[in-house]
């Protein structure tokens, strides 16, 4: 079946469950998640978590937009690190990894955190050790592409970067930096966001089984040229994703450093709890951010437990999300206009 593309203007749509929805036009990820989910449904098995992991892994393997998986978004040291999360709306339990190094399959490491530990989030090199203990291969996440990005960035005086209130001037030179002696400023930056459609496109996915089990999750390689050690919104519950099977789920993408200050996914699901529509919930969650950060780049997709989808976005002309169900097993891309 040929992939369908539809343009919408802030209109929510309703589709019967079971259902897969994810951010951006990552249709192969959508199709793989739907394949796993539909096979489980045919065998009367709840495989919502497995479907989400399979879909996100597809994006990792395909290096979707070079912003998911290995070989993209190098940090200031030229290393790629990964963030991922799975959030179970039945149990309100989660598993996540942040700043995961030298392990390609971040989403399935997060799945082991969910299913085999009582923790919610593991990070850094010790998360790598955890993954190795479960049989994951330790290997470099660098590629020629990511190394070329890093070399070009250094040749361009390390522009752009994420430093402020330091010397030498971070807008003109590379570090090492040291704090300025004068009083530090925490004022909100008014210049355009450093994020765009190539920096970065987290895959956020919602899976709803036929019996109403709602699961959400994320996978990303984070912000390009981030300060080493940075963890973004993707593995943070309520920021990158949230789910409650009684009401629905939400996933977000874009400027994660801003989003984790507002927990837009949690807010959107709470609005569903209050009886607000999916579209209104998405708009409210986004407006909470843009009130303080008008140049914010990002989007949120909200799905209620019945399969009604709403989305909102800012800082770009249009935003795509992809869905699949029994009616659209090959996936359908929908574009919404942004504020």
C-alpha cells in the first residue's frame, strides 16, 4: 500500500485501537511497531511494550534523520551518547537510560531497566556496564559522518554550543571555559532556538493495544554538540513521554532542555484526566512553554485511550506524525501547521 500523507490544521482525529502513533515521518518505525502489535493481537497477546521497543529500535538501526541511534549528534568530545525510555501506562512504571555510551540499542536497555530492576533511570558509563551484563555489545557509536560533523564544528570555532556566562566568549571561540567573575545571569535567552528539524528529532511513540494497554516511549541521540554528560528530556518521565492507561499518553520532541522544565507530556495526560480533548491538551501543554519561551522549537502528540489524536507545534512551519492501525497497516503521515 502506498503511504498516505494528509495535511491538517490543528484538527484532532479519531482512529480505532489497537493503534501506533509516533512523532515525525519515521514510517518504517511505525510499520514495525504495528507489525509486532498486530501479530500479538492476532494471537491474543498483549505485546504493547515489545511493539514500542521494536518500533524505536527500527529508528535506531536506520539512524532516523541522524538524530536517533548511533552515528549522529556528537557531543563536544565527538562522542555519540543515547537517551531512551519506556513508560508503562498500566503500572505507571518506567525504564530509561540517559547518556548511554557505546551501546547501540538504547530502547531495549531501557526495557531491561523496566522489566528487571526496581529503578527508573540508569545513566552514563555504569548504564553501559548494566547493558553489557545483559549481553549487549560494547562498541563505538561514532561513524565517519559524526566525526566529520565534529571536525567541521571545531573548525568553525565550536559554533553553536550551549555555554553561557563563561570566558572566553563562547560565541566566538572554543573552550576550555571558566565562569565569568561578574554575577551570573539566568534570564531567558531571546535569540532563536539552536534546535531545528535536524537537531533534534526524537522519536516519541505511543502504542495502545486492543485491550487498552497504553505505552509510550522515546529514543534519541540528543542535542548536537551538547556538553558531555548532558541528559535531555527523552528519558525524563513527563517530559519526553508519559502514559496512563486510564486516560492516554503523550510524547514530545524538540528542545529538551526547555521541555523538561515544563513536563509537557505529564501536563497533557493530566488534562486528559480532567476531561479535556486530545487537541486541547496538546495546545495547553505547548502554550505553557511558549508563554515563557516564544522561540521554542518542538512539538507534542497526545493520544487518549480511545485513539483520538491531537498535536501542537512551535518554531517550524509544519510538523509530521505517523500512525498505523488495522485501517492503515502501512502507515499514514499527517502534517499539522505550527504556531
